[in-house]
């Protein structure tokens, strides 16, 4: 209590948060509890004030989302007005026989002053207001809301892809992209809510018509039966009060309908103006007002036309046209003199000069700039987005954005791919030519510059686009420069997948899994494994071509093993038997046998003894023996690789890591598995046995 008294501003958030529940409670009281006439006057004035304020906010909004709370405000304003109708109906029917002032001065003023005390005139005025509100304003606004909501939802995927393309191109920062995505989603939600809110306004108008009929019928019955009034006197009293009550409610309803129509028909302006400024800017042309002045002047000269009315109007339009034309022809005012910026202190170096927030960089020479030029469709950017999307699905986590920038230090047609500041790929491409790849089925020679495909090392020729049909007919595979670079980028990112996974990506994986398996995540990180150790484990799996698509299964295996050890290397080896099915599904079908190579028993025993003699496993295999094993393995794998038949090398668990390091130099895509990683129910076909030490030595 003392803290609140010492800082009264701390009460504001609490008071603001309790205002809406209090208003809803007041609304319920209006419908249930009888209120005196003077309180009814206060609430009627408050209703009119709220409607005018809502209309002003709608007119002054620079774009529809500036008034994103409008659907909810419209709902509560409509409920408030209907609650007042219930309260006023009770007062009119109970105290109407006492006189016109019995229902409050506001209803009396609308019933006597605005319609002259004639309830027949009031009925016609109310009917006209209902027609304007329901048929013109509400129906049109509802149709615009429906179409806007449909188009906005249909365009949502395209807008999201455009944001991703701008992010990949480096045109916007990740924070700006996040803000744009939020705005795009909010826009779709807003127009969807407005489509439903238009039904509130229409229902309100119908309710006003029904309430008027109920008040008239109920008043006549009560006046004649309960208060022994003549039919004419009862009609004069109760119908007049019912008309006044209806007009009091219908005027704010019409204001809210106009506000809704102004919001949904508003087109966002690039100049960030409100509605009045936008309309004024678009009407500020002398070519608009000159014909208006001429037509009004001709009408004023016709016999029978009101000359004294049309002539001044024509003069005003003509003066506006002359004034606008003069403003357009006048020279623009000189730009304001700005203060010269202070000279930069050359002795200071900012972090922005040496830091780069993008993890993946694609530097291009100026000859490849047309591939990222938006005026030419930026074909490379869309392909990079496709590469990131597809690679993210394959690896199981979101691949970081790729920033493309031109580098004047590169040769004109050279591009360079860097990950974490390390160059991992570099080659040349021609933005104006096509690359014809010889996949082994091509015949004949092509005119052009010979080259090598940067991804697969195939023989290729850069040809003119007009020769692509002839090259395709000759058996060549023809692709454009954007596809060449994007394919090379995809290959490089796949090979270096471990460099793409960091603690932030691992945390995102945990956050995504938490929605489906909260207890599993709680048992995994930060205890018993820290985020750093978990990142090391997952990166080790990626290094052996085990993707993270089935992260839930991987996490469940890690949780069990983490109770025994927190060493990343040991965890990887202990969980691999649980992931064996994930590894072999890339090598063979469900009904196909697993093709494997094994080591001869004496060789495995020799290598196992070497592992026991060198616990660090850094120099376990003697170099000459390792070279001979590689040669024998490569020789045995050549027939399978020629037929594109994948296989695995299966060895004892104790030597798997050392053999994997050895094989990675010559067959990086060949998985090295232990016997325990092959499922028991999986058929195995031994395609080769790497011989005994004596055979290798021979």
C-alpha cells in the first residue's frame, strides 16, 4: 500500500486493465437493472460521443491496421447501444404515460425538436435512416470486407515468400522480416475480423427496426389498457417516445457504419497520409476543377436554372483550378539549408565496419549482378530460397539466410560461397549463357567455352541460349547460370551441414519439440545435458549424414544415454544403435537387402588391438596400412558406384570411429556402421570383404 501511495502512476496499468471488465458489467446492469431517466441521458450522450470518436479515428488512420482494434470496438459499441435500447424501452413503457420528459431529455429532444413533434414524420425519417444504413452503407461495407478478406488470405503465402526473398537478398534484416511477417498475419486477421464485424452493424439495424415496432405496439397496449388513454393520445405519446428512442440509437449506428465503410474501403497510401490528406492530394489538380467550372457555368446560363446558385459555384471551381495551376507552374521552393554533418573522426572504428551478421555469404562479380536484379526478375534469389526451403526439410532445421552481395575484388563472372567467414566454394558462371552438361549420353561437340560443372565435376560447355534446343537434342543437360550457382550452393551447404547448426538452431529445435513433448525436452536440456553439449552431439550426427528430421526419436535416445555419460563422442556412439533404421533407410528399400562390406576377421582383430593400445584413437592405424585399406575399399566399391548402388561398411563397434575417419577421405558418403546398428530383422547382402593383412600387404 505504501508503494502505491508513493508511486500513483503504478495504478494506471491496473485501472486500464479493469476498465473493460467494468464496462461489460455495466452493460449487463443496463439490460437487467432499471435506471433513472437522467442516467439514461448520460449514457445516450456517451454513446454518441463514442461513435463520433470511433469515426474520427477511422478517418485519421493512415492505413487500416492503424485501427486494428476496430472490430472489437465495433462489437462493444453495438452491445452498449443495444443495452441502452433495452433500458430505454423499459423506461418508455413504464413511465411513458407521465409525459414526454419521463423517458429523459435526450429522447424528448429527438422526438420533439428534430421531427417537430409529429410521429408520422418521425416514422418516415427513421425509415430513411434505416434504408441508408442497411442497404447502402452496411451492405456495401460488408461486400468490401468479404472480398478484402478473401483476397488478403489468398495473397498471404505470396507475401510470405516475398519477405523470404528480400531476406535472402539482404534487402531487409531478420528483425525487419519478423516485423513484416507479423504485419502480414495481422492484416489477414484484421480483414477476416472485419468480414464478421459487418454482420454486427447489419444486425444492429435490424434490431433497431424490431425494437421500434415493439415499443409502438407495447406502448399502445399499455396506454389503452393499463392507463385508460384514448388511442390517439396513446399514439401521440408512446409512438413519439418510441421514434425518439429509435433515432437516438440509429444516429450512432449510422456513424459506426460510416466508420466501418471508411476503414474497409481505405487503400494504403505510400505517402502515409490520413484519409482527408489522401483525398485532398488526389483532388488537388487544376485539370479536375476546370471542367467542373465550365459545366456549372453552362448550366447557369440555361433558362430556368438557378443562376444565383450555379454561378457562384462555377466561380469557386474556376478559382480553385486557377490557383492549383498557378501553384504547379511556380518554381519549387529552395530546399532548406541543412547543417553540414560533423567531420567523421577517422581515429575511431565502429563495429559495423568489421562485423557481419550473416553466416552464409554469396559474393558475386559485377558480371553476375543481373541474376539478382529485381528489374529482371532476380532469378537467382528465388532459387536460393528454394534451396534453403528444401535443405531445411532434409536436414530438419531452418538453414540460415544467405546474403548475396557484389564484390568488386572478384573477377566479373566469379562467385564465392563462404560459411562463417571460410570460403567453401568458388567457381565461374555466365549470366547471359547456358551450361550444357555431358551426363555420359551426349554425342557430338558444341560451340562454346569448355568448363567443368562445379557441383559434380562433369564436362560442360557454356553455350548461347539460342543453341539450347540443339544441345538438348544432342543429349546434353542444359541449365541456366542461376541453376548452376544454386545447385553448387545446395551441394556446399549439404557437405558443410555441421557448420550451419549452432546453439540458436538447437534451441529452436527444442522449442518446437516442447509443444509436442514437453516432458521429453525437460528431461534433456539444460539438465542433464547443456545446450553446448547437445549442439556437439547433433553436429556429430550431421557429420555422419544423419539428419535431424526425426528429432523426437533422436532426443529420446539421448535422454536415455545421458544418464550414463555427458561426453558428446560417447553419447553419439551409444545412441547410434537406436538410429540404425534411420541410417539404412537411405541405402535400401524396406524389402531390399542391405548391401554391406566388411573387414576380414584378422584385420578387424589387428585394428581392435591398435585401438586398445591407443586410447586417444589419434594414431590408431599405421599410415601405410591405412592407405592399403583405402585402396582395397575403393577398388571393391567401384562396381557398386558405377551401378549407383549404395552400400555401407559394417565393422566392430570398437573400431568404427577410426574406420570412419579413414574412409571419409575417399568415400565421404559411405556410412560406416557397427554390427549393433543393423536391425536384427533386416536382410543383409555382403558384397565384399576387405582382405586379411597378408592379402593387403601382397
